[in-house]
């Protein structure tokens, strides 16, 4: 198959399963809302073949303003010693319309 025919097939397949995917997402959302109302003990008593339900505790997420820290690093160079840079490899993203 050519690249163009592969892409056309992806669009066709996505449009065929889109209603099912939406139904799955809606049901997952409804189910998760119901589970959030339950205690971890109650959830642990639910047994469904092929499914593992694991409640996760919420947490506080800390982020830093990189631009401000770079500016501060110009004044206090030690700040820049904490900087870590990692490479994000190129990838391809599909957006189905």
C-alpha cells in the first residue's frame, strides 16, 4: 500500500469507529464519576473480569516558569545549575477531522 492510501484508510477507519469511541468515552466518564463517589474500600470489592480498578490519590503539582528562572539565573548563576535539558524526539501526530 502507498503512503497516501494508508492515510486515506486511517481516515476511513477513524470515521467508522468514531461513534463507538465517543460512546466508550462517555461511558468511561460516567463510570469514573460514580467511582469517585465511592471509598477505596468499596472500589476494592468490585470485581470485573478483564478490568483492574485502581483509585489514585490527588496530589499537588508544582511547575516552574522557565523564562523567569532564566532571567533570575542571569542575576544568580547558581539557579542555572539546577536546569536540566532533555531532547524530545520528532514524532508524527494525526488529527482526524
